[in-house]
């Protein structure tokens, strides 16, 4: 190649470099402006929340008037305040948040807020695919341990995978909550307890008590993975329809349980869920009986029994409560009609 050609190529690259420098400089300037806007928005939202809270308290202390117009205006203000609280929640989903205690302990003070809708949806979809993929893997491994392998080493690998899976879910769900997902209540706590249970199972030494419970636990794990597989496809279909109708938030997720928005197709999914709940109770009863065995020396037996009992109570009572609330809502709607 001639020197002239090399020089021309250098000049072309130099021009591109100058453009890149200017673009990067503009990017840094706009990034600083974005950070300032973020802080302004966060301050304004906090101030607005405080003011609305004070107004709500003042409304409660107001002397009731017999005026029908006054009652309508009061209800109108209350509805508007409730609506604006939801709008604040939507706004905060696109603003940096402080990590909760759990994320701070695991990740430190790292900003995990995703600032674009595309990034949020991509992370949510990746979370759902991760759950589906691991559910299939866990189903296959539990089947292999139950029918093909009779090895404590293989069981340890399975339990270690369960610990890793549930710990990973808790971290990912905390990040999703920071980004606007409305995962609440028992279905968040459920994964922490499941991670603890898997850890206890991992430390359980190979003994007579372990062998007596082993096949029952592996069969339960197979069934649980199968139900989670059903739930994923059923709930993802429900969410898709409800999002299209504008009735659900775009960051809502599938969960290992029953939610009010899953009411359609109730007769299909609930029997599987309740059977799984009572199997957890059966596991707890079996473990409590084993803890009374003369040869039982491991603390893991009674600890697993208590944990399975907590899981049963949490899952069963939460499911029943959601069904009761949904029935009440339907009755109220029928009365209005």
C-alpha cells in the first residue's frame, strides 16, 4: 500500500476520532443533566407524597358534614390521591432507588435501576426464561435421582442446585422490585424459606433417617417442578391477555402460587396447587414422626419438618385468602348490578 493511501486513511480515522470525542463529550454533559433531573424528580415526589399524606390525615380529622356535595368532593379527593400514589409508583420505577437491606448485603450500594422500558422488559423476560429453564433441569435431575441414581453425591448436587436456584431468584426478584415489579407478600418470603430448606437438606448426612425420607422428598420435588411448569404457561397466558387489555402492569411476573388475576381457569390450576400444599403438610408430618425415631440423631429432621409446615401454612392460607377476596369482589359486583 502506498504511503499516500495510508495518510488518507489516517486522516479519515482522525476525523472519526474527533467526531467520537465530541459525541462522548455531549453524552457526558447530557448524563450530568439526567442525574440532576433524577434528583429533582425524586425530591419532588417525596415532597408530594408527604403533602398528600398530610392532606389525607387532615381529611380524616375534618368534621363530617351532612352535605351530599361535601361527601362527593371528599370521595373525589380520596380517589384522586389514590390514583396519584399509583402514578408516583410508576414514576419511581424509572428513577434510581436505594437498595433494600438484602440487595445491599449481597451487591453493596450498586444502582440496579434499569432506566428504559426495553431494558426492564428484557430483564423481566430473561428472569422468566431462567425460571422455566431451571424448572425443567430440576425436574430431570430429581427424576434421575429418584429412579436412576441412588447416590448421596447426586442428591447433594441436586440440593446444591436448589440452594443456588432459590438464592438467585431472591436476588433477581429484589432487582425486579426495584424496577417496578409488584411482587408482594408471601410469594417473596416463600423463596427465602425454600432456599433455607434446601440448605438444610444439603447438610443432612447420609443416614437411616435420610434414606427413609429421600424418595418422598424427591417425588415431591418432581411434582413441584411439574406444577411450576404448568403455572408458568398458564400464568404467562393470563398475563399476556390482561396486559393487552390494560388490566395488569407490564412488569408483573408469574409466581409459585395463586393470584387474583389468575381467576379465569381456576378449576384447572387450583387442584394441582392444593395437592402440592397438602403434600408439604404430609412431608412435615413424616419428618416429625422420624424425629421421634429412636435412631434419629440429626437436627435436620425436625428443622426440615418445621420448615415444610411453615411452607404449607403460608401457601395454603395465602391461596385461600386470595380466593376469599376474589369471591367477595364478585359478590360486591353482583350486588351493584
